């Protein structure tokens, strides 16, 4: 039951961060980006592997631009950040 409430709180926090101006999204967005894989693994272990896979798909869909940025940085490129 705790996992359910943590997941719901993460979704509401993500929705609240999305409503912030872009310059204020970075710090809470990174915190959500770090917390998501932990929740996804917990969902996969406690619920079912397919539920974890669905959670992972939702995570990638929501954070596609930051994930593209970090992937480009890992490849040695210098992608541009959006205007603040």
C-alpha cells in the first residue's frame, strides 16, 4: 500500500513541477528523475514485471527531452538547453 501512495505522490509532484516556469523546473525535475527508477523497480518487484514495464514506458514518455539531453552528453555532444 505504501508503494501505491509513493507512486501517486510522485505523479502529483511531476504534474506540479510541469506547471512551473522552465527555469524553476530543473531542481525538482532532477529529483523526480532520480526517484523514478527506484519506484519503477519497486513496482516491477512488488506488483508484476509488466506493471514495471508500463511504468518505465510512462517514465520515458514524460522525461524524453531530459533523457535525450543526458544521452547526448554521454556521447560527448553539447546539446542546447531551452531558453529560460
